[in-house]
C-alpha cells in the first residue's frame, strides 16, 4: 500500500470515529467487526482486493463482543450502551444471559436454534441501522468502506452481504492494531459519556479490561487442558511446569486481542514474561504447528467439551497475518530470554509443513557471517 493511500484511509477512519455520531455503541462494534473479519477471512479476498462479508458473519462478531459486556458492573446489571433507550442487541443478549450464565461457546453448542434466531435478529438490526448510517458524517455520506446501494438492493436475508471496497481489507490488516486501539478508545469514551453510567463508573481505571478482557471463568479450564496436553511441560523451554504456570497468547494480545483456545499455550511465568509482546521465533512456530495443526483435533474436542471458544482456522489465519506483518516491518522474533532473531522467510516454512523449517534451511542457507 502506498503511504499516501494509508494516510488517507486512517484520516477517513479517524473522522468516522470522531464525527459519525451514534446514540449506541453499534458503530464501534461494526468497525471492529470489519477490521477483525478482514484478518480472519483474508483467504477469501477477491482478485480485485475487495472482500465479500455476509451480514450474518458481522452479527456473530456483535454477539461475541457484547456477550462479555452484558455482565454486572457494581450495582448495575450491565453498563448501558446507548444514550437513549437501551440498544436492542444488548437487550436481547442480556435477556439470554440473565437466564443462562454459560460461556458463549457453551450456549452456541447447547442451544443452536436459539443462537441462530439471535444471529438472525441481530443481522436485521445491523442492516437497518449501523450499516446504513455508519458512513454518514453530518449531511454527507462518505462511502470509503463499502457501498450502501449494494446492500439496499438485496431483498432476502440469506443474500445479505457487504463488499469491502478494493484495498480496504488490506488496510484493515496492515493497521489492525492501530484501528483496534482507536475503536476501543472511542467505545470507552462513549460509555463514559452515557448519563446512566456516570454514577457507577466513578474513577474506574480498568474499563478496557472489563469490556474487552477474557471471561475469567474460562482461564482455569484453558490452563488445565493445555497443561495436560503439553504433558506438564512449558511450551517454550520444554521443562516441567506446575499448574502455577501461566497462559500465554502465542500471537500476542497486543497484536490481535482475541481469546481462542488454539492461540493459548501454557508456559513458565518467567518464559511468558520474557516473551512479552514479541512474536515467537520459528523454532516455537514449528512446535505451535505440531500442537495445533497436527494434533489440533484432540485439543478442539477438549475445548468443545469444556464449552471454550476455539477456531483452528481463524487462529491459523491470524497467525499467518501476524507473521506477514512482522516480516514486512522487520520485527524481532523472540527465541529465549535475551535472544532474538530477524523475522524472515523461515516463519512460513515452520508454519506450513512438518520439517519445513529444516528443509527451508537447506534450500535457503543463511549468508556467511
């Protein structure tokens, strides 16, 4: 992407957040969904660099985002997401969660028909409200993300979709961390401005963790499953680690803030702290591929049985995207405490095939020092 195209996109995105007034937080959820799906569906990008997304897939992202947010906050059943009457999507999800406090994956697996009805209703709301109004700034419609007329002509819910315009999916991928930071900051500010929230919020400092953090109940289950799957060994150093070890996001949370089972690994606290927000080196990528691609069906079955979110395809696409970004930005990859190496072609070999890292070293030997 040319520098001037990237700057233009970011300026338009920033203006949309600043001036595209909404009474609900839907616009933030919609923008986050478009950014996330540009990463998670990157393999579906069309030859002209556009991307077709069903409105149902966007609705599922809405449910995913709001599911964790409709939970008690101090004396309130949940924080309000609207400056007027409560947002319908939030009300519908709250009504379900008030009667069923399970994790989203558990609810989806046990109540598939009810989940499908919810997704259908949310799809209709998204089409009739935020998708129609998102790109309105003042009296002007600035359609730089998608064309509303393309959606308006679609008559049946089964056909509802949008087409992100050529170049937009790539821009969303390249600037994903920045866009997420911008969206979440604006989302939090909107919630802080809502009158019914002000008394309860007070000097609440960790609102971001409350709204966007992982459901703490699931962490213990992820820890137990991965500790057992890794035979009690630290993912990074291979030495024994007890249950006092820590979950680590293999693709760091700071690069893609989403909790999926296959992106978690179990490690010593010292290894986790040393890795921090770095991408891991190819030697660790190969181990991640074995754990998730070669043996992923075993993990998926255990995650499903425990009702924990997991999606191997999404996790793999996110990993591939993160390392593509790392190679483009000449990132340093973490090997062990105090040791790093450059992000080059080897990450792809390590991710793609058994023994790929060793074969890549033969075909592309490193230059003599």
